[in-house]
C-alpha cells in the first residue's frame, strides 16, 4: 500500500501471470526493466530456509509421501491438544502438476508435522496426512461444480485460516463461484466456518454463512478471515477483508477490519455477540452497536493475508496484488498502532525498495507460522503459481523475516 502499482499485470493465481508493461514510481519518475536488471539475481535473508519447497519438489518430498503431489497455501496452525502442527492446503493434486483432473484431490487438504524447527535449520517435513497417514484427501464433504445447499454452484471451498483451541479445530473458508469475477464483484457464493471435534478427521459447518455476491452480499468484508489467536485478555481476535483469492477483485481496496469474540461465544457460533473495533464519532472503541471500521485507508488490492500474535507482538502479512509483493506490519496490540508496511518477498526487482529482497516468480499467499522464532524472525509460507512460465505449483518456506 506504500508503493505505486505495477500497471498492466494480472496476478490471479488461477490465470496466467502476464509481464508488466512498465511502471511509475513517485512523481513522474519512470523506471524501465533495465533498472530492475541491475539488482542481484536472487537475495536471501541469511537465516534458515530461503525458499525451501515443501511440495512439488523434484526427487520426492515429505508431502508426496503423504499423498500430496502439489498444492498451495499451506496455512500453518498449532494443534494445541498435543503440540504438533497442522498445514491446510487449498486446491491440491496427488500428482506432480496442477491442472490434471485425474489427480485432483480437492480443497481443503491437511498435512501434519510432529515437530517444527523455528530456527530454520531444518525445513518443514510432513509426518502424516488427515485423516490417514499417507492418504491426503479433501477434508470437507462437498462436491465441486455443484450446488451443495449454500446458495449456488461451488467451484471450490478455499481455506483462509485455521485455529485450534478448547479441543475444537476451526477453518474459515470461502465458497468460490468463479475465479474470474466481473469488475466490482467478488465471485464468491458465501463464507463460513467449519469445525472439527476430532482434530481434523471429520468436519461440520456452522449453520450461518456470510453472504457473497451470489447470495446478496457482494464485497462483504467478512469474505476472508485471519485468526490472530487468543490474547492475554482471553478474547479471540479476528481480522477480515473482502474475498480476493482470485486476485481479480477490482473492488477489494485492501480494507481490513477487526472484531473479537469470547472463546465460548465463538465455540457456540454466537456470532451476534461479536465485538467490533470501530471509530464512533471520532473515537476508536470496542462496541456491539456499530460495524467495524477498516484499520487502514483504501489502497491497493490485497489477496491472501495473515495476522498472528507472536510472543505478544501482532504481526501481519499480506500479498499486495498491485505491487506484486508480500508485505508485513507489526503492532503491540490487536487494535494498533500498526507500523508502516515493509516489502519482504517480491515478484521482481523493479522498485528500489525491492532490491535485495528474496524474489519468487508468480508468488502469492504469505502465511505467518504461529510457531515463528520471534516477532523479529518470522517464518512465512509463500505460494507459487505456474502462470505462463515453467514454474511449479507449490509452497515455499522463508525464515528470519524481520517485519
């Protein structure tokens, strides 16, 4: 949100990523491709993993051993009941390439890990799949390309975040109607929360769903959620924004809102007891009598985002669609104040502020690992889409990210 947009780009992970035709930085200062070429071909942060692929890795990997050949997102969460770690993938395949209908598993798909090394000395290695080791499969019970009772045809249900507390696991997801929505439409059927009382083996859906554009709630700010975690005050803090998992939602605007629940209210699906962080008559306050106020002014469109409480510091990451990079911010409290956004992993080197940053072609995602070493040394899980270049479809691990 602090940089001008790269013009002429379509960063949809479900469409071909096209090369930019140029950009402008600041007040009329033009930059051509030659400037970016002066940057080093690749850069690392010098700490831990710097782009280790966790699936679709030539020669075999732990994901393929659990039945997942390639997939995206890889959203990490703590399996609180036993101290292990879970990873939630979006559209996934048992084979090595995205797009083969004969190897399509579905979405979401879950792999687990016994021990996470937050020093980055050892990359994430998956120990078992849900529900059976070696047999990754779609965890939700629904049919792709069909109306499953949520209001319209669903192409897929894409996970946005996962959390476990109090013996129950929760996934917030978006039901996708189309990956190519018309301008001004989010392309979703609705969003919902599913829960599991056996730690991810079987899933149920709460009855209430937040409408998307196909069910009367176009551009709802409840489309994509991130669970920041349980604060020391006992509340579960949740951030949400418009659905833009396609990266094609031209009306996204990067608006993010904040609300919270008691743990019991969330478990009981008592959504009416939501408390909102809102600006009321010029004063920011927690209230149930006003809608949440977006935390930041309208800016560049954002895709996937993630907020986590890392040792008492709230850390935020997001894929800035227009600026083609994953940015981070930090705050001492859920409400703010938030630091200025910093680019961390970039699609190219065209901005001077991007030089020296790790570069990933066709990137998106950027989920903060809740087991990160510290608020100054985050682990990010970054997705890579094939696009129109011979890139694999996979997730990558980056450690030592200082937001």
